[in-house]
């Protein structure tokens, strides 16, 4: 693999992880601007090197917030993302490009870009019928029951002259005041705080209990009307009509006839947005005429008739007191700047991430420097610059990345092609040991009911040194510790007992093999069936598994080559944990679909899409998200995507319904 191909692959993997953290976990670790910069870098590399094209690249898709806890529903109109810009120059380019493509006068509607979670509301006969999250753009989670608790969303429309069926889109938001109230409550109860209102809104909307949703006082701002027989032939006119039906349409929307009017709007709200009751992160500009919108059309990912202008993150100047280094469960060492406290985006910032050694070198950072700090998207404070002109004789030494682990003293290593430094002392470095145990007991892994504080107490008391030691605990051990009573001790014993029935694929995820997440663990489990076969796997056999690349394959080999890891697995086997795929699943496996590639599209009556996907894989087939010349069948339900239908017809791909598919399996 050459340098360019390796760079493209690394960017794709990084962006997919950030997509997952943003849309699924609601726990982003980088700012929107940083994500967009990486995405543009990848797009430029792919444009320059089409030989490395990949239909599954992050540049071809929209991040997903799908949850297995809700039923999924197809979007009648895809929920595409908008092209982002951070400069007025690019806004002018958008304006000039639109003028050139239309070759006629046009209006632009300017509206604030609210920082919440996207929602699509479908109304039938004047009543709310369904509420669907953005999901992957083609389908999303049906969260109707939760949305009905939001008082600003009408369940029954006012007035008249609305279409029989239409869709309105907007953002579900948590107002700043409610965000502060919730975090104060969580702090008093010693619960983790929400990072920002967007995360809080997204997490609330995915609650299984609508009562909790109602208690959090979510709000909704609507901004886009879709459907047949709309009341007006302009975007602005339709929003005014929607306002008359009872929808909360922001009153800050403006029609602009010239670029100067657009720039005046941007300048005004860059300042005034700070006084709004909800979070905003930019301005959206849309061509007003629906006819002109249709003429401009779409790219693969976004409309040509709209663009999002992102405000620059708020910046403050403060002083660097020191740099500390933290060690994670994988051994990755992260530098953290300790700052003179400074108020930024409504919160006091005392620490900021420096990410890695390259960032430190690039900043030319010295202890005592006056540094510029940004908190992009109200998420992660970071140092973005140094006022080197403010240095004096009292300014301290240049900051250098450490060479040894701050916890155990082991010499650090930096793998080729990676930015991070790692402590290789996996078996004796305390943060790594505790971090792996915390991962092992987490809800998505073994679901053992203890938190980081309990892991810390058990480790300090000498009761646990690895995950297998959990199964040697006795109630009498726990009762010697503070804050433990007989009931809480028995609850942990029960939780450990229940964990022995956790399926093999989740155990594999719980082991914490680097780069092996939930999906990869499931792929490996169903490819090798038991821990023994996986331990004996070769690099070549690992590479043959769908979605397993060189980095993951090498990581799996390295994990099982370590004697400590093999010993851990042997002990877990003795304690009765599941080391093989369930026999019931194996009994139903077959090769009926071996070598076949299927695309699943639409909604179904007899099984869900996820169930059909599992059936395809169980019988040796492969599921793909897009139609290509390699597609053998499309399993089509109701409301199959028109683009997939058109491509299938063009390529001559056979389309089957669910009855025909199930008959294939019966035969």
C-alpha cells in the first residue's frame, strides 16, 4: 500500500469513528470545523486519485444516529446534509455560482442554523402521524411517542388550507436555561454532566420513557416544508403558512436580494446569537424559489440551492500553567493543558486538550505562554494559538512530549503512521488495567453493574488486577470496603452471574482488542464461531472477513500472541463465560446465499430490515448498502428508494419481494 492509499484509508477510518461518536453515542470528540477539514482533505485526495474510490467512503454518506431501540422508518425525501463554509469568500462563491447556473434574478432566504438534533414530522389530515430522526439520511428512528411530549410541536394543526399529507423539518433543542438546570441536578446526584445542549437533546430524544422526555422541556424550531400541493411556490411563503398552522417558525428569517444583505445578516447574528435562548452555530442560506431549487438540483450528498455558514468558535486568551499527560485503557497518552481559568461560551475553562506531540510542536508551546483557547461547538476546549509576542524572560521551558509513561515509567512508543504515543506496558500500567476492566463491565459489553469508582476501589484494595478477577470476588470481600452493604454486594454477585450468559460476540468486544468495536466483534465471532478458532486465525484468514482490514487483522494477531491475554481468556473460560456462538444460531446457518450480494430497501410487513440483514448473513450472503454491478438481488419492500430502483433497472438487477426471499431460504 503506497503513502496516498494509506492516507485515504486512515482518514476514512477516522471519520467513520467520528460519525459513530457524533450520531450514535452523542459524544463527539472533535469540533464540527475539525471534522469538516478532515472530510474536505479526504474529498480532495479521492478527487485526485479516483483509483482508490470506495462507495462506502464517508464522503459518500451521511452519519447515522440509528438506534436499535426504536423501529426504523424510511424517509420519503432523503434528509441530506448541507455543504459547510467558514468564510464569507465561500458564501460569495455560492452566490456567484447560483447566479451563473440560474442565469436569472433570485432571492436568498437567510435563517439561523440551530444546534440541536434534526427531526422530520409527517402530518396527515392535520394531525401529527410520525416523527422520524435523521438517521442515515434514508431512514431514521420513529420517535413519535417522545416528540408528542414536546409542547411546541402541534399534535393538531390550527386554521385550514394545509395539504392532506406533508412533511415539516426542523431541530429538536434543549434551551440553555433547561440545560443548566439539568446539569445542576446531575451534578448534585454525582451523574456525568451533559457536554452541551445538542448532546442533551439527542440523548433525551432516544429515551425509552416518554415521561423522562416530557420532564426535560425540549423545544422545536421548524424550518423546511416538503410535500405535494404546498401553499406557496417559495420557501419563505411556505414557512409563513406553516406558522399560521401553529408551527414554531423562527421570526429571525429574512429574505435577501443582494450579497450585501446576506453579509449584514451574518455580521448581526455573529454577535446577537449569544443572547438567544437556544444554541446556534451558524446561518443557513437557501434559494427562495422552489422552481429555482428544482432547477439547481442536488449533488450526491447535498442540495446545490443551499449552504451552511458556520460561525467561528468563540476564542479567549489565557495563560498556560502546566501540561499533564493522561493514559487511556489502550495505552494512548494524551497531553492536557492546565490553564488559568477563563470564561468561554458560558463556562469556565481550566483544561484544554493538546491531542498529540505534533500539535505541541506545531504550537511551539512554552510554560507560561499566553494562549488562545477555543471551545468549538461548546464541546472540547483546545489551544489554537500562542501569543509569542507576549513572552518575557519569566516564560518557562518549551513543552516537550514525554518519553516515558507518567504512570508506570515504561518507555513510550509511537506506531508508524499514527499521531499518538502509547505505553506498551499493558499488564502493569494502572490506568490501562482499570480502563480495560471498566470497558469489560460496560453496558454494551458484559453489562456488569459497577462504575469507575467501584473499579478503582476494588483495584486499590488488591481484589482485581484484570477482568477475570471479578469472578473471584465474594460478598465478604465487598463488605470490607466503604459504602458497601449486603444488598449492593449481592446485586454485584447477581450481575456477575448474569454476565456468564452474555453472547460470545459481546465477550469478544469486552476483551478490548484495539480497533475491535461492536460491529467488528460480531463479524469475527460469526466468521470463526469460537475463541479457539479465532486464536488460531492467520492474517490471511482474518483479511477474508467482511470489513476486516490490515490494521484490525494485525491487532487481533498481536492480542492473541500475548501470553497474558491468552491466560485471561483461559480463566474466563473456566468461570463459565460464553466462548462460542450460540448453538441455536449455528443450527440455522447455511450456504444457501453463499456468494450472493443483496441490497435491502423499503419497509416490510413480516420482518424488520435488520432481521432480513441477519438472515442474509446467517445463510452466507452479503448485504450491501448500494446497488452496483456486483449486486445479485434487491430485497424490496414498500417505498423502495427511487434511486435504487432506477439503478437496478439500468443494471438489470433482479428485484424480489419478502415472500420470494423467504421462499429462497425455504428451498
